C-alpha cells in the first residue's frame, strides 16, 4: 500500500477514501466494523466524506490528534509500570495538551 501524505499527515477524508478504495483494509489492522461503516457511506470521492464541498480543512480543528498523540504515553503506563497517581498525571497531561491548543485558538470546540 502506498500512501500519499499531504501536509505530512492524512486527514479524515483521505483515510476514509483509502478504506473505500480498499487501499486500507483489515489486513492493515483496520477494524472490520469501521470498514463496514465507511463502505455504508458509499463515498464517491475523498471530499464526499466531509460536510465541505472542497473537503475538510487541511488543518484539523479538533484537538483530538494532539490528544491521541499524547495518549501514546498511556502505553508508557504498561511499559514503565506506573502507579495510579502517575497514571492520573499522564491523563491530566494528555488533557492539557489537547485542551491547551483550544485555549490558544489553534483548535475550537464544538457548540
């Protein structure tokens, strides 16, 4: 599978399109339930996954990816055998990373 990265990261519409066109499959670790839900959308283009005719903005508005990225540190809890208090601090840090960008105006919350 060859992925064309745009702006160094795939956006949701590109991931959905890769699933729709069978370039990203269960063999790549995509849960079958997700594949089924994307296929049910019967996408005709990457942009048809979004509410925007031109596709989603190249810059993600939700802080989810920063949260997901920092949440990788949760695996650290297993590897480093963190205490409950340390684990709680990891969760606080993950939240701060995600929400801090909203406060800074980089992202915005939904209404």
